[in-house]
C-alpha cells in the first residue's frame, strides 16, 4: 500500500476522494446493466450496439473516424492513398457524404459513373481496412452548392426538408438510387458500410415551420432508406445536442437507432488563430448524453478538426494553427472524458471544390486546415498529434466500457488545485479494472504552467504522485491536456499508474512493448505491478524503486530515449512527444471475416515501427516482413515489436534492406532517400493561344439560340418576382458558373439611367456592356451576395440596343434550416429599371452552361462548366482546336481592355515513378489596381477560381490523375477583366512540392478518363 504524507490537508482530500470513488463505483454498477433494447427485431446481427459502443461480429469496436468526401478528389486511383493515410493515424473509420447535386443534375436522371462511381471507394475502404459511415442526405450542407440540393429544386414550390409531398417526391429518385448503392456495400453484403445517417443536422428550422422537429418527416426519411435495403444501424447528427429523435428513455417517435450530435466549439475565426474564447470548451456533453440517449453509445458525428475559410479570409494556414496540436490535445481529450466511442473528425482530408461544386461562402480550396493537406501531404504536426491520440484509444480496450463521471466537482478534483480540472472515467465491466483521468487547466485557454501532485485511486490504494522525489512535481504547460491511467491492463501485466501518456502497447508472445511519451522537461512516473528484476537498457537517468508491490520509474522527459526492460518481458519505451511522432502502429492483414479492420483486441500484436514520413502497410509471411510507406528524407527504420523472432528478409517498398536484429527481436535498418531531379515546365514559355470568350457583347452577335426569358411566374419561394418575366437563372435550368443576359430594347430617350439588381452569392461580380461598349462593373466584395448598381447610358432615340450582363455565379446557398428557402435565393438579374422605359420594353434572353440541365459533359458532371462562350464550345477540354487561335504571350501578358480572354496551351510532364510529387498552379498576389477573375482548367476540369481583388487563395493544388504526369496536358485560363484597364496575371507558375518516395502504386492512378473535345453542333 502506498499513502500520501499524513497531513490534515492530505487526509481530508483522501477521505473526499475515497467517498467520490465509492459513489462512482455504485453508479458504474448501475450503468453497466443498461443495454440497448431494440425498438423492433434487428434487421441484422453483425453490427449491434449497447450503451457503451458498437459491436461488430460480437466484438467491441471503437469507431474512430475521419471525414473524407470522395467527390472532392475526383481521382478514384487516389482514394486508397488517402484512406491508407487515415488508417495510419490509427483511425478505423471514414464518414463520407454523397452530393445529390452532382448525381442528379436533371430531375429523374441519376448518374454515378466514372469519377462519381462509389464502387472503387468501397473497394479502397475494404483494402485499407476502414469501416464506413455513409451520409447521403439528401441534404448534406458540407459547404457545397445548395448544401447538396440540385439547382432545379429552386423551381420546386415545396417547403424544403419538410413533410411537404412536393419535396419528398423530388428526393425519391436520388434516395432510391443512392441507398441501393450503399445497401450493396453494407457489411452484411461483404462491404465496409456499418452505419448510415439519414438527413443531416436536422436541428434548426425556419420560424414558419410549425411541425419542427417533425417526426412524420424524419420517419419518412428513415423509411426511404430502410425500404431500399439499408439494414445497418441508422445514426443521427444533431448540429447541437438538442436530443432530437434520440432513443431516450423514453424513446421518441421517429427515433434513430443511435443518437449523435456535432460540435464546433472554436467556430471558424481563423483570423485570430491564437484566440481561445473563455467558455467555449463543452463540459456538459457527458451528462447531457445520459439524459438524452443513455442506452446508446456516446456519439459525436462531426467534431471540429479544422475550419472552412471564406472569400477574403485569412487562409487555411491560420486555420491549421487555430485548430492545431494544442486544440487536439485539449478538445479531443475533453471528448474522450465523456466516453465517446463513435467519434468522427470533420475534416480529416478536405480536398478541393473543383468544378463549381462549392457553396458561395468558400473558395476553391477545401483544405479545411485538416490533418491531411489538400495536396494529400501529411507533414502537418497535427497529423502526428492525432496519431498519438487515436492509437492510445485503439490500444485501450477498457476505455470502451469505462464510465465517465459527472463534471460538477472536477475543478480541483484529485489534485486539490482549483486551477486544474480532472474528469474521471472509472472501471466499467466486471472484468475491467482500468481507470482513466483526463486533466487540463480549469480555464482551458490558460497559457500558465501549473505545478501539482495528484492522488489517484488504484487497486493498491490511493496513491499520491509523484512518489519518488518529494522535491519534484508534475507540471501542466498551458494549452495541454493529459490522460493518466491506473490499473491499466497490459494483457496480464498491470500498470498500476502512469502519468506519462500512453501511445500504444502490444504483446508478442511473452514479450510486451509499452510506448509512453511526454513533453520535454516534464517529470513523470510509471508504476508497474511487478517486483521482478528490471534494467534500464537505454538512455539512463531513470529512478527505479519498489513501493507496495510495484516497481516505480521516475524520469524527466528529454530528447534521449529511455528503454526499461522488466524480467516479466515488458519493455517500456519513454519518448519525448516529437520523437513519438515517428512511431507507427500498422495492422497486419487478418482473416477473411475481419479483413484488415481495426479493433482494440484484434490488433494486440500489430507491429510497432519507428520510421519517417508515413507507413502504409506491414505484412509478415513466415520469416519475411514486407513494409510499405513513404519517406521524404533518409531515415532510420526500427521495428521495436512485431518482427519474426528470426527475421530473414526485410523489404521496404519491395526493396530488400540490410538490417540487424538483437536478442529481443528488435530490428534496425536504414531507408535511403534520393531526391529526384524534377523538370517542371515554365508556364511563361508555353506556346499560348488566345480567343475572345465574350463575343456576346457585340451588337451584331446573334442570340436566337439563347433561352428566352418568357416565364411570367416563378415557383421560387425565396423571392417574389419584381420583373415582368422571371430572370432567375435556375428557372431556366442554369445553376452553375458564369451567367449571361442580353436585354434588347429601342431607346426612348438620349440619356437613360439603368438600375440593375443582381445576385451571385458571396464575392460575386458582374460587368455590363451596351452594344459592345463597356458600361461598368460591380467588382464584388467578400461579403456581398448581391448588389444594386446604377449606370448612365448614352443613347440615340429610336435606335436598337442590347445590354449584355455577365454575372459570376459563386454557387447556391445552403439550406441549414428546415422549411426555409435559403438555397432558393436566386442567381442572376433580380430586378431592373431603365428610365423612360417600362420594364416590358426590354426583352431578355439568358444562358449559362451549354444545355443547362441537359449538360454536355457527363464525365465531369453537371457543375463543371459555366456559361462563358469558350466553355459552351467545349474549348476547355483536351483536344480543342487551339491551333487556329491567335498566338499570345498568355495570361501573363494579358490584354488591355474589358472582356474575357480564353487562353490555352499544351505542356508535357515527365515526373519520376516511385514518387508522389504534388503540383500546384500558383498566382502571384495582385498589386495592380485592376480587378479581374480567372478560372483555371486542367485537362477539362475546372480546378480553380481566382478573384484578384478579394482572395485569399493563391495556390491551387491539382492532383495526379487530373494532370497526366507522364504525357501531354491541356492547360487553359479564362481571364475576365472587370475594368477597361484590362487584366494580366502578374505571376502564374506551376510549382512542385517536396517529392516523397512512396510505396503507393501511383501507376494505378493513371489519367482520369473523361470526355475530350469534339465539335458541339448545338453550341452557340
């Protein structure tokens, strides 16, 4: 038995602690018997649940998941690359949305071929060993155009996301088709899908929606999926933990199987990346869950892992800083303190809003400040920190049944220091004995360093730590949080306590390996419940004493690694945090039933490897070990657990390595990195060709093929018409990209005033011409979604004129509130007046992408093309006949008048095999007073929109597969000058990131198969 000093203060604290512990144990025993009662007979028996966790094939599973949207990376050959990088974090799940707007661009015509086919995604998940949470909506939010609603819903008069039959009927085709696709990929059919979320954040409503929250609507949505073969559990994601449609008790009408909610505690203020406002850390989630849905696992379906960034924002570098490693340590561990066992981090890989798929509040990049950058690199520190956290939980089976305690008295608990906040998760099931203690500053945003001791309950009694050195204290430095454990089971060897944080542990026969870490300069202790002989075999400077039947190790964290070997076969590795970042736990393939899926028990013998940039897979066959991974520098390779006892062959990415192996089976080797020579084309030297992409401003231009704006009504319920005929673009099937209007009239006075109300979403702009003469532009601001502009027109009475208006449509608004008409906010011309003229004096025609909903290029989907003349001709596609165009210095030379020029050139790439080389098209920040807008197209894919006067995005990553890395590529740029000073790109370059030698088979990526140019007979 170990006791603290016999002072009155200590005795008082001990008595209070003991009372709390006994009370908690009684609560635990009561909660242990709470098991989910299905409302009806389960539809399958593979994926089940109780109050603690999911169970798959009867085994408890921690669903630790990252959000990834395959539609934001339109290269199926790269999906496995991303999934392996997520798997390497220790995650075993992915949550993914599907985007209705991309799959049903025309009512009744669902298309999921090519880059929109989910089958390769499902296969990649199975290969990687990733379970899937499918989130098909129909509404998904997700910062996509319309929140996933297709533009044609703008002309549906129904109230969206309600029981209105007009809306429900509109969703039927999409839901039928997508649910059948998902149903075929369920685990019951051998696929990776184990959870499905109907609807999305059905958590707020328009004040005029009297039924909200509507069980009739919510049950209808669930029934849509059930009738199409979805049998795995249905889970919800309340945007805030209101408890809507939770199972109770008492169970609500239309309750989902498992209730979950979202959480974005720091919001989206990337402009202040070091500011953590007081009171933003949620401390009530655990107690609220017990009240709302105590019979289901505590589930956070979206927890903040980054931030979107608006037009004119500070950029994703600052978002990465705001939601960086410190955020992960404090906020994620706070979630762990509530016992979350279904945990999804939004986003884990963001990707790109290519092809106009984003909503108007965000620009092309959807990097999100995620752990995996938009270019798929994993060099961010927050990636490594996330790996430490996930691996700890995956190695801690007792966590799945540990019972979180009430936070009412957490300030000062266990430490006697009110500046510290400790939340306990105490032992759960009868066979479990492990306790977890999450410690942080009570003022979570504090930057202070706090010294303290802590008294923790153990099987050997209450222990005050530190024990070994009365002159030394534990310390918590600023925005940090730690998880201490007591009675932690290492499969037969008990860790009585540890203040050093556990990265992972594994067992290999009679040998166990435990890896712990801490911050440099911090003192920590570990107590192992053995009296056997131990040796400090590496690093030294470790105090070792026997106390009360345990061996206690005391040490101050430094860059020097310490390894302690216990006679019982336990090897303890003590690391500093940054060194721990270089360690990996990679699941070896399992049997045919479980595949390569992670669970806390099946991976007890997974290899632990110290390596560099990334490990992907480990395979052990007899006395051979095959490792694949990525390196960006020459790096040591050390296998501290999991190698065959007599390793004969070790390969890395298929190449044999020289290695040594010691008596403890630890293997050491070195991986050599050779940086390749890269030849990246200079865009200024390309043979650029140019063509006018705004012939429509000429009075002689013939627009008879355009759509006549003849509708005298609109079913759009967001705004009443104030013009004789509707000029809302979506009323005529134009939902994406640039919009063009031509208004014909005969002048009635010599000097008229044109008042024009337009809307295009945040950061949009417009330009106006009269018979080819530039009239003026609205340049746009980050916040402006619409404008009222006034222009003076000099006319000749009796002469015919045409007003041409070019409007940048930045995407459709999302529809976060049920019953609202937000996504119906129209795009185009909303109102106009011309002095001395009636509105009816003007006859309008309009156009957008060629064909509107009968879009020309199905391979790239309904949103990729806008209404520019060159786009309507398909001139952005590879193979377009640019040879007949005018020669040009390219967009770097530009032009000196208003209008739109379309530039195109071919470039050859020949990048080395065996390397992942990220490529980005990079603009120089504009210093010129002119305003312009540029779109970039790579082999037909619109992969960037740059707005010079708003920003902030300058670098536009474009992945392999969109680029042909070993062959010819077509690069095109549309350049729209909004002033009569013209426009040119001050800088425009193709830049390569650091080449990473990779074990991924990038030969499998290839160039995405998509349509090439052919003459469009109906183009105008």
